[in-house]
């Protein structure tokens, strides 16, 4: 099918993913889970004594934008970032219309990654982002499927251009060679590889989870299984909510805790994953936290995986599709260190870094 003929229809589909009800059978966003509901958090995030250095982050689509925002905010903690199907830091510049325009369908010239990088460096000098020197040397892995009709090739290439202002070409990998739609490709779980549909995990016969982790981390051993069912734990995110309202953070998040990492004596690493729109448990249950392929690699290589979540909300903020904030619904500082969602996730990492002895997943 012709690429250009698809654009008007897919612009509407993307609008529905971000704001509308076209992708929801009921026509309304589901209500966030309550503390009394069966999906409610049942434990506190544990103190594991993990180092606040050498952390890696990844994210898809809206979560990919969030991964870059978190990287720029806390680069002193982070050694590598993987982004699937998203564009450069602060692409939307606080404007939803821009988010739904050039930030999904733009070309490299219209996105002007060099200008955005200059603005990021200015905020870093003011202490509103991590120092630019902390970003230099970090590994960057970027991906867009060749059948992706939501995010254009120009958008992911603009993100590559953004990172080239910080890091040498050797530290940046851009993959545009997998025949996949907008989603997270897996070996065998999810929709058909050509199917843009929930849970936005696509069975393409490709281990993207392992590929991105090996790009960011050295000396990884391939897994022998799929991880362990009892390694995944839901935790209460409410202690990490910021004081201000409108943050859209979910009541619960998820933690994959390898067997070797539970007592705080092993030198385990930490990876943070940001889901895309309509990929929290409100929409697809546990599919994202169980089936990206990350947990199997984590179990084999002693990597703790944090899956923070945002929830859908109809008003204040308007976020019915449960997207991470990459256009400003949580505040004008959404792409800075002080952002509501960024400070919450940073607090979760700080908790994981505390000396063992606190609450642990059951």
C-alpha cells in the first residue's frame, strides 16, 4: 500500500491512541485501578542496595520519548538508553498539536534536533537537566520498524541526530531493518508482525529485548527460558507520587526481581522500561510486563527490571490512553529533571538503591 495514502488515516489512529476513544470498545477510557480492586498494589518497593550508576533505560513510542527525557534528566545515573519508535527530547515543546504533527510524521529538517540539543544544554547549565558531559559516552540504541506507519523515519532519525550532538557515532545504533509495524517486536508473543493492534507486542521472530540489552550492556549470557513467574511483583507507586496533582501516575508499578538479586548481596544491575500508550495493565493486563522478552534476559544476567506505569485519566490531566507525558499535560517542566513523572521514577530508583532491610516483594 502506498505510504502517502496511509497518512490521513494513520494520523487519526495516532490521535485516537493519544487522546481519543476510537481504539476503545466502550468509547471511554477505563477508570484507573483502585486500591480495593484485584489489580491493586500488594507490596512496597524493596530496598536492594542497587547502585545508582550504570542504569539502562528503554521505552516504546510515548515511553520512548519518556526514556529520552529521563536519560537527559538523570544521565549521571545512566549508561545507556534504548528507544523504539519515538523522536528527540522535547519534540512537542509543550504543544499537543505539535506532538500530533511533526513529532510523529515529521522529517529531520522540520524537527531541528540541533536546536533542541542546544536548548537541552542550556537547561543542563541551569541545573534543570543532568550535565551534558554525563550524556557523552552513553550508549544509544534506536529502532523503528520498516512497516511503522505511526512514527516516520524522519522522527527516529532526528532522535539519532539529537544524540549525535552528545556522543560519537560509534556509541549510537539506529536499526531500521526489521519488517515490523509500530510496536515492540518479540520472538513469538503478541499480534501478527504486520498487525498494529493491542497489546502492541508483535510476534516477528525477533528478540528485540535481547538485542537492545546487548547493545547497552557487556558480557550478557543468552537466557535458557522465559524468566520465572514468581520473579515479577506488583508494587505500590503511591508513596512516590509527587505532591502536585495532574501527574497521571498509576497506583501500581511492576518489578522483575531475579532470584539472585533478592537479598541485596549480589552486584545486580538495573534497567527501567517505559510502556507506550495503552500498554499499562489497565489496557492489556500483564502482557507488557511479562512478554517483552526482557525478564528472561534479566533472570539470566542478574538485572532488576523496573516497570513504572501511568494510568488513563479523562480530565486533569487529559490522558485517556495512559501515555507517559511527552507533550506537557503534567506541567511545563515535563521534559526537565523537576517533572512530576521524572521525579517519581527517580524516587523509585533511590528506593531500590537504599541499603537492604526494608520491605520486599512477596
